[in-house]
C-alpha cells in the first residue's frame, strides 16, 4: 500500500490526492500501481488538466473528452483484459 504525503497543488486547491486514487481503486476492486513515480506523474497530469480544462482527464489519452476523465471509459475493460488501464495507474488485483 502506498503511503505518500506529496500532493500536487493547483491555485484553487481543488486537487486529487493519492487517497482519492486509492478510493477510486477500492471502489472498482482495483489497486494502484506500486511504482510511486508512475502514480505521481499521472496524478500531477490529472491535477494540471483539472486546473487548465476543469476535469481530471487521463494524461495518457490524447483526446480530452468525457470518456477520458479518469478513470476513463476504457479502464474497466483494459484492466480485465490486460491487467492494467492504459496509463498503468490502476491494476487488476490478482
């Protein structure tokens, strides 16, 4: 289990944290990638897009649509099929 206190802040303090990602993973019966660098880079990207575009878009997807708000629409199928989402943020519990 990840225990990180670093948070990427934006000017509105409207941020997504590691705890938020863990909650999303738990709700969906997934787990977070144990590689802290991967998680933090994706989290930083999500918070950037929240600040600039108003939503937590997947930083790994080129298009920024409602279907690419993290967790994106393809995450569930990708995790079931490949064991991870496109970004490798969320993983299948094995």
